[in-house]
C-alpha cells in the first residue's frame, strides 16, 4: 500500500501505520552498485523514501559504489555505528567521517556516500511525498 503524507492522517487502523523493511538490492537504485557486505532494506509503501543500509564487513569496498547525483527534494542521512567510516561527498568537497552522524542534503545538492570500513547502519530518508523504490 502506497500512501501520501496527507492520506496518512486519514488511516483508521493503527496496523496500517506499520511498514515492513524488505531486502532490496542497492543496484536497483540509480547511481548505485551492489557491494559485498552491504545489505539494503526498503520500507515499501512508506510515505517517504526510507532505505536502511546495513554494513557488516570490517573492510569497505575497494571502489566507490555510489556516484555523485542530485535529487529535486531534501534528503536526510543518518550514520549509526561507532567504528563505521564513510566518505561523504557534498557539492565539491569530500568528508571522511567516523561514528554517529546526521547529514542534511538540501534539494539539488550534488552528493554521494561510500562506506570505507566498520559495521553499522546508514539510513536514508528522502523527503519526497511520492516516494518510489529508488
């Protein structure tokens, strides 16, 4: 079931507010490639694009798997994992961050995120009300 934000306030059954995160390949997302050790889960039908990346490998991929890209809407990224290290690209700058961070990506910002090492979670929330499995 896919609903809009407006429709979500009209749901009469509380059970309709619970969404299962299903495994979905990273390669199904434009500008992304599959990576060993990274599992992607997607909340189908959720009012926003919500994806959870679980990284279980200590050593990161040998190459970047996410290419710089933009979206016409804002995005929030949340990194959870004390030893999780990511290379975050925003516009024309690259930042190596380790640990627990939140990243705000305004609409139109050129960005990419690539895990380097560690274990933990990378949560992506795109603030588009008409989310798809991308």
